[in-house]
C-alpha cells in the first residue's frame, strides 16, 4: 500500500537513532544518524507523522479501521491511540500539544 510506505518514509525521516546498529531498510541512501522505522496504523490504510522529540517519540494522525483519522503517539515501538485529538508537537518531556477534532472546540 503506497500510503503506508509514505508514512513509514516520513517516520523514518523523523525518527533519530544511530545508524551503526542497523542497516538501512530502503533503497535510498541513509541519512547519517537516522534509521527508518515503520510506525504502522490504527488498523487503517495510512498514517502520517507530524513531529518527533529527541527521545524518539513520534506524534501524528493514523487511519482507524472505520476510516476515520485519529491522533497517535508512537513511543518505544508502540502506537497509542489519542482518539479525537490531532497532535501538532511533542516536547522532550513527552507532553503533547494539539487540538480536539471531536467538535468540542476546547
């Protein structure tokens, strides 16, 4: 699925890790200090990362099985569903900022 590949490549561009411990997993030349990581989805077809902190936490939006998009936090290899919340950034303490997408306006 092209959309999952696109999400994985975006996440790879955002996910910092030493390259000495892993060989590159794509045909493109690796960027020193980074390695590609597939963050997955929430049982849908696509996801997109929007921000990453120095600890490797990634936030973004992913498609759920019902076709809706939901916010996510990817930390230590595990994706957490943030429900009707669209994250815009995550700081080095792991605090996520964003906005609700459930119509609450708050």
